[in-house]
C-alpha cells in the first residue's frame, strides 16, 4: 500500500541571513520563531498529512535534525556533497516505492494558516494520485523581487518566471495571473523519477549510482560530485507537461533574507524605532542617528549593519568570507 511521505530538504546554509546563520547552524535550526526552529515547525506542520518523514540534508547538520525527528517515523539521507534540489529529491524518490506520494517541503519556510495549508496540500495529493506533479503558488500580497513567480490560469501553469526587478514585479501583481513560487511540491515518487530520466538522464543515472553506493543512507563525496547540480525547477518543472499548480491562501515566507525576518519580528512585537530600525541579538542600548529602515544584527563574533532595501546583498558578504576561508561562516 502506498504511503504519503514528507520529504524535508535541509541542505542550505542561509547565506543571506549571515551572521545569524552559519554552516554549523543554518537558519532552519535557529530557535527564534516563538522558541521553535523552522525545521521543527516544518515537521510538525506536515504530521497530520503523512505517515513518514524523510530528511535529505547535509551530513554536517544531521545531528541538529535528529532530536526533532526521533519521535516520528523518519529516515535521514545524508549528503556528503549537496548537489541541489533535483538530486536531493531523487534520493528520496529512490528510497520510496514508486506509488508513494512525496510532499516535498523546504525546511526553512515560515507558514501560517494551518487550515489553508492542509487544504492546499490535500488538493496537491489529489493531483499526485492522478499522475501529475503538483506545485504550490502563493497568492502575492506585494511586488516582491526576492521570489520566483508562476504564471497560471486556474491550475494550469503557463510559465515559470525568474526573480523579477521592481517594475516587473509590480506588473505581475497588476495582472493578477502570477503566484509566488513556494518551492513546495507533491507527486508520486515514480512519476518524478520518470520525468527526471526523460529530461536529465545523466543527472538521473549519476544520482542513482550515488544512492546505490550509499552506506546506511549516507552518500559518499566521490559519487555525489559526479551528479550535475540542478534545481528541480530547471531539471523537471519548466520542461514537463505534467505540472499542475495549486493557488494557495496560506501565509508564506521563505525566510531567505533579513527583510522577511524583519516583517516577522515586527509582527511579533519586537521593538522597532520610529524610523523602522531594529536591533537583533543584543539588549545593549542602541541608537540609530540619521538612519532609517536599518537592521543591526549582533552575534558573539560578528556584527552586521544593514539597509533592509539591500537584504539580498548579504549573500555577497558571505561569499566574500567563503572565498577567504573565513572561520566566520
């Protein structure tokens, strides 16, 4: 009998949330969301819908995930060298039966509106049972430039669109036929693997070989590095004719940058001054003079001062530190 499995992806390092997020403790494991982590919230949110959890994540962080998974029926597939979402999802699909339905969820998204979420996922399960690959689009509330978009008509996907500039994002919002791409998917394991083999045979073959050589679901680096690094969007979604989109009403943020974190903290009552400035990580009296819409992020070994309009640029700071082999990442 087929199962419904929550495949949780946890391979990212959260570079745009540096210095809060580090390789040793990425953003999904920070207990700053009502005392819980995004990873914990993700697993709990999907429990009413599934019978099992399969985590696919970096071997460096599996110890952070284990305490949250121990009370559930769960497996951990540990990646020695993460190769993007197409390969990560392929590993979970190889580990499942072909008719098992996979609900693929990133571990670093903040979602509110449990009833709307379950309603959307249940619609996705129906599409999956019919042999489709379901993706979930969020009805946009603002001209966001940090998200990809899905152009749609009902449940039909017309096009996937890259992160737009401000003017294009406003145009998308005005047209009303665009959704934010949530990065959440639902399909039968076998259907996904068939489409991956169809469009990316080299990726499929290399991922299958790496999975076969895995020891106790721990993948080795040598075989992993042979896998082309591609997202599920590029590898399958933008090319398959089996895609359906579920327009969803639940509140969603990918917590990918500090502007998203600011919105969350402000809504939860975190102090913000009259000019929209905020301090995170210290109780030391801090005054912003002549500045507006700024964030001061304090950690034990680093301080970031940020114009929130440049939130996406924090990734460049992380990449610069990475190139210099800094211990701060």
